């Protein structure tokens, strides 16, 4: 079965290039113990986000959808001294687990978790002039992907990267009837119609199945 080979190769990649990581392993264990769904990014994907944020020297990072903070840890570790990450999370319980995981990882001082629906907290960030964010990672409720993309763009600067997770959905982006598939298509339409970004999407396979990321850079 292809998907089990995908998982085995992910394990190989993680073994060779990532290794045991006490804070990340503890975060996943704490998420499971708290009953959070295991819908975090995979270790190789988390490290990809980290590499991308580091490659542009991101000092301010925005995340939409924290869950237990697994991707948040990867991204916050990419920040230089004085860097800041704001992550937006609907569920208080998820935010509480994430706060403990981030504190254990020594990242509490550079991460702010804002609890609430992101469509409420994003306008507040804009009103506070909290941006510009150099890097945005969108990974929350998928029907709102195009809305989150519009906010990330509003809070960005030329050269910012905006990454959106789960845009392929085992191919259901093409004709899936569910709201998440429709959300993925709406995101592609929004990006296609947006002259201020240059973008692509990459299909991925691995321990989390067949999916993909959209990646956009804000034009200068
Ligand atoms: N980024 C995380 C990681 O890789 O470790 C996984 C995030 S999980 C796929 C999606 C998260 O988005 C959940 O924790 C969910 O509670 C949150 N969420 C759902 N609707 C939301 C909303 N309207 N505003 C903010 N967060 C939301």
C-alpha cells in the first residue's frame, strides 16, 4: 500500500535528518494525552516550515491554527533573538496545551497565543498595527482559507511568504463536494486572481497521507 511506504520514508527522513527532539516529542505526547487530534504537520513538514522561515530571516511570524503548538515550535525556533510569533487558535483547550508545550520548549517569551475565531482576531491584529509579518502559516478551518489568505496578505510586506496547508486533500481539491475541498478551491481562485503575489502549490505524501502546501511570496 503506497501510504504505508510514505510513512516509512517519512520515518527514515526524520531518523536521518531530524532525530529525537525531546520538546517536539513531548508536545506530541501531551497533545495525545489531552485528547487533541493528531492533525499537526509531520516532522519533515514542520522542519520545512522552519527552514523556509529561516531562509527569509523572518522576525515576525503569524500562524492561524495552533492546535497543540507543534508547528508553532518549529516556526518559533526559526526566529532570531527578539523575534515574535503570534498564533491564533479558536479552542481554549488547544491553546492551553500549546502554552504548556511552548513553555517546555523554552519559547513562551517569543510566542503569543490569541484565543478566538481567527476572523475576529485578525482584524484586531491589523487595528493594532501588529504587522507586518514576514511569514504566515495558515492551518485552521479550511473553508476560511481564502479569507485567511486575504488577511495574511493585508498583514504582510513585499517579500513575505504565505504558506497554506492541506490544499490538495487527497485530490479532492479538484471536485470534492465537502466544505474543506471547496475551501481549497476558493483559495486557489483567490491566489490566481491576486496580482500582488507569486505562487505555486506542491503536492506532498508522507505520514499524513497525500496533501499539499500552497506557497506565495508577496511581490515587491
Ligand atoms: N498548525 C498545527 C500544527 O501543525 O501543529 C495544526 C493546526 S490544526 C490542523 C487546526 C487548528 O485550527 C485546530 O486547533 C482548530 O481548533 C483551529 N481552528 C479551527 N477553526 C478556527 C478558527 N475559526 N480560528 C482559529 N483557529 C481555528
